[in-house]
C-alpha cells in the first residue's frame, strides 16, 4: 500500500508498506442513481442537499445563461447552486433522465454509510479500497498498469485539455460517465480511476476532521490534481456534498 510519489507531500501517500486486511467483498461499481433511487423509494430518505436546498456543482457543467452563483475561494470552478442534489445533478434545469446507470452524487459521508448499512454492508476502509483498486498489480501507477493511455486508449474519465477552462473530452465525457464505461481492473472493478471520488471509512489524518476519498474524478488533470493514480489519496469533510463524490459498498466475508 502507498507510493513513493512525492508530488503531493501533504497527502501522505507514502511510505510504501505492507498492510494486511481480512477477506472482504466490494461493489464492482460505485452506487448508481437507480440503486440510490430504490433506497429512497423504500425508506423515504431525504438527503442533506435536498433539505438545505443547494450543493456544489462544477461551473463548467452549467449553461452559459445560468444566473451568477457564489464560488469557492481558491477553487472558483465550484459553484453553489440552489436546487442541486442527487435528483438534479447540475441544478433544477437537470434531472436523471437517461442517467440511471450514472454514479449517484451530492451524497455526503454519513448518507453513504446509511445506504451501505441498508444493503447489509459498509464503506470500505482505505486499505481495502486500495487493495481492490490495484486489481492484483503490485505498485502499478494505475489500476491497469503504468501507462495512462496504453496504445492510445483512454481507460478512465478524467479531464483532457486545460483545466478548468477547456475540456476537449477526448475520453468521451465532460461530466460523470455511466458506470462500466471503461474496462475493469484485474479484480473486475470499474472506474477505480477517475469519474467520481469515492468515500472510504477512514479519517484522513489524526486530526479526525476529514474522511479519505479515493480514485479521483472527471475533474482531475495532471496540471493540478494527478490523483487518479491508484496510490493517491485526498479528503473532504463528512458533511460535504458535491457533483464529483460518490461511493461504493464493501461487505465482510462471513
């Protein structure tokens, strides 16, 4: 587990070390809109973004005539959008038509845990996530090997072009893509790199303020967020809801 990559020292990706985990199972994909919708239909659950009436949306996905919105200082591409939630990923003008197989987003850490318990599981630990994400490869940079685009083939949904102004969408997507859009890793897991960040069970550090997220997202670009590497890690506060974080479920083997 871990990497010798020193590009983001504050992320504490290293050192490379051996970690033992018990046998476990993990979802081949992140939880989809259809799966989350079934949970809501059965339980009546209302998410935080729905209750509070807003969530963070990447500004590049908003229409050109969208009304001015508040941005995040230092990351102005994130916009506070009224009416954005899992049902309306980019705001009131957008819905889930044709997106049943897209990852559910605008779900915070606590809500992910609630869903996981509902299906008899839990969020994976960070070590479990990395074990599964590596797909049986030892210290490979990506879930499929060391080349980002082997033989010129796109293997994940990340940003191409100049972030955040120009996305050429060479991989076919400018926002989240349907699960299973790219080949799986050696363990049969899809979208371990890119598409959306994934909540894990662990705290990011000893301060216990933020939870670890893994995998990177459709907004990751080498110029600023080369965290679609399998050994990379990042974090967010447990109450955060955004348009690029979701989760997959793990289960104990019994």
